[in-house]
């Protein structure tokens, strides 16, 4: 069936839905699990593709007390990937 980068035609998917006893548009009435009555709106069923973004705080956090230093300047290495320090009050 469909993927995020390509897939089947809508007509083909509609035929499969009809064969399985569903609405050809992918919309169906659902029954409430609490009251047992039908819900007042159509619900669309279908695959939805999400992609996790790498912009999470947990992935970006970095702290350092002691760590590697540059041989030439004896200052902390630069960058999170090198376990480096963060400069504060840097002049331009």
C-alpha cells in the first residue's frame, strides 16, 4: 500500500476498501466506546507518515566540568561532539 514516497492509486485502494466492506473514501461511522451510540461524524482511516525531528532538547544538552584540552593553547576543545567547553563572554 501507500508509502511516504509513492504508492498505489486511489482507485486501487478504493476497490480494496469496498471488498473488505468499508466506505470507498476511507470514511466510516464509529461507535462510542462509552455509550455504544454512533458518533455524529465520519472518521477517516488511512496511513499517516511522521518523521521524528532531531531537534529535541535532550539531544542538544551539553555540560562539561573537566575534559580534553587543545595541545597548542591548553584551552578546552571546541564543540559538543569533542566534549568541549562553551565560551561565555567571547569578544569579537
